[in-house]
C-alpha cells in the first residue's frame, strides 16, 4: 500500500479543451445514469457487461460517446 497526499488542484488553470471535455463527461454521466435507471436498458447492459467482464456503466458510457441513443428505442 502506498500512502500519499491528495493533490491540491484548487489553483490549476484548466484549458478550454479540458473544460469542454469535463463538460462532455458530465453530460454523458447524466445520460448514462438516466438510461441505467430503466430496468430494460440496465438488463441489456448487465448481460453484455457480464459477457465482456466489464461494468455496465462503462459500456453505456462508451456507447454514449460512440453516438448511440441510450434513452431511445435502441437502448444500447
């Protein structure tokens, strides 16, 4: 086990690109959370995740960034 201090990021000046990416990730997280709240969508991702040895949330995030409509009829 390694113990270190948590970095102090309070004085970091984020670039426009970093701010934009953080915004996209925040939006993706909100959409994924809403999609996985639907039992049918969650079940699809849970089955897929189990086969691939991954987490359902990670697969849904990946699908979101690939442009898939998680909340629509396709559901992933």
